[in-house]
């Protein structure tokens, strides 16, 4: 494909055929060829054919092939003529990540690292289909999926301050409607509440490896190299997966009903004003709330584990929530289009909101700085903390969400042996826990793009700025 260079780490693919808008790709030039090896760019071109799409179909540097939309795909749609597509949100609705600080150093934690990882693994269920230790009644599950993290805090599984440090304060309370999620979704999600999950989901004890913007880092609670942090990456489990599965079937019929011509049936969708769209939003936002609540519950158990192993209350260890960001969501937001403030439906699939300073959606403590952006890498490399920038308006204030796969899980299993990876990681001083060695092989660092290149791309493109880099000390894979 012939790319047009638009700016540093920004490239364009022109509008052609049925495309209503061009495609814009954010990546260093060295990363472009990898995107051409699968259907990532063709999927972005297909997204550009959808009704009501505004400006361009976007691809982040961690982009790779997904269902309908590429993972790392972003698209905004006008409220009057636009659509919502489950493929533009994804199966793991509100797969997201949260970062906790501590006032501990890596030297203080290392003697207790193995005990901490074993304790976390015992307290937080993980793995494919793993059931949680919380047993919610049907009415409790509806409350959790209506109120999100607020429900968990009210049950004593967190503190009110936590809610101030979560995107959307941890819940779409007015927009969620659990009655729009199927009985199957409830049956799948109920037993999995409070679980990490599998695949690329993880829990890590990390150390701050580099600080690149000291003032912003300090505002976010990162004060020194060697400081210990904790990162949780998880989503809406079987509840969200079932919501997506159910509404793909609904939207296939809706696209036919409303005469929407699809470049790929995986882009099935419905007009924003339709009943099908409103039902999907009710169910999707319930799954979003499930995920926020899920991560909040696990945060409580992380704090409890540190208390049990280290002997003091978690507050003594400064275990504050920096922020919690979600991926895989469609949201109504105000953005500038042709100089006018306009309400849009922004799909972010495998992409992270990155608002600049001044936006009312940012917690007041960060409003003069910008939104914290948390980018999880791989268990063998690093993760990053960034901050949103005003220049990110070119991408609806969106940035990458991780390293981005270059190998399927099957290909990773052919290329890596989990037992060897386990030994290699522990030989470097890491403490590692996983349900099986296969879990590690599927998520080998070599199965992903270089996360350093990914975050450098979004910084070069002006989407967000790097604040700090963290490397893993202890790893729990789902």
C-alpha cells in the first residue's frame, strides 16, 4: 500500500472506492510493514466505508487484525447519521488497566517478592473460565453492573477516593441497563466476578525503571526510580464476551433492516438512533461497569495481600490508585469538528482515551496536568505511564493500548516453550505464577511488537507524552 507521510509517525491511505474517509495510521516508519502482513489496513479501509464516519478511520501503532475493526482501531461517528458496531468495541468490553503506587522500593520488596506473588495468586483467581470466590445473587450482579466500581466501594472493597481516579468515575450509571444483557451473559459473568481471566490479562508487581517527565510523574504519585507499583490488566470476562456475541447477531439483522451496505459482515451495525443501538448501549455499558467493578474488587485483594505479607495496613504502604483506563468501548463525547464543538460516538477498540489538561472528564487532581494514560507491555519487557496532550485532538484524544501482537497465540505456541520461558524469567530474578506453562508461551514477549517503539510512535505523533517506564518484578498471567 502506498502511504502518504502526513507528519512524524503519521501516515495516510487515501480515500478510494466505497471509502467515505481516508485512513490515518500512527506509527514509526519501521513499524508499517508489520501492519501490512495481516488484514489490519484492509480492515481499517473497510471501517472507512461505514455511514456517518467523521474525518478518518484511525489505526494506532499497536494495531493488528481483529474482528471487523482492527485492534488498535478508532473511529468517530456523527450522532445524526452515524452507527454503533459491536465489532468496533470488541468481545472483551472494557478490557482495561489500572496502576497502583506504593511507597516501597524494589530493595524492600524483593525479600518478600515470592511470598507476595504466591499470596496474590492464591487470593485472585485467574485462568480460562476460572470461577471467583465471590458468589453474587442475581440482584447483586445487576447492582454491580448498574453502578460499577461504586458498588464495590459501597461493599467495603475500596475507598471513595478510588472512584475519583477511574475513567468515568468507575461507572456509566445512567447509561447501563443490565436487562439488555441476556440471561446467558448473566450466567457466564456471575461466577467469574472478581477474576483476572486469561490471555493477555495479568497482574504485575513492577519497579519504576525510568522517569522521563519528573514533574508529571510526581503529580501521578511516581517519585523515584526503584519505586514499586502494581498493575492490573483485566476486563468484563464472560459477561462482556456474551454481550458482544449476542449483539453481533442482532446487528447483522439490523444492518439488513436499515439497508446498510457492509464491506465485511463483521462490521454489522445499527444507526445510533435505532432501538437496536440503544439496547446494545444498555448492555455494553453494563459490561463496562462489570469490568470497572471487577478491577476494583481485585485491587482490594491486592491491598489485603500486601497487608497479610508485609504486616501493616495497606495505607502505610501508600497503595493509592493512580488511574484506571478502559479499552474496547463506544462513548458519546464532545469533540471539535471543523471548528465546532460536536457530539460524536467514538469507538476505541484496543485504544486508550488520552484527554489533555482542562477537560472536565479528568479528575480535579489531574485537570491541570492531563489524563494519566497506562500502557501495559509484555511480561518480558516493560509498561509505561503517559499523559494526554492537546495535540491528540487529531485522533479524538486517543492513544495506543499496549504492545500489540505480531503472532497469533497458536503461532506463539509453535515458537516458544512455556517451561523454558518460565525458567528464563525466574533466572532474571522475577517471581512468576501462571495456571500452565502454555499460558506463558502464548504471551511471550517475542509474540508482541516492541512496546518502546509503540509508545515512542504516539509521542512522536503528538498523541500522548511518555512520563515513566516500569519493568516487572513479579508476574501473574491468567
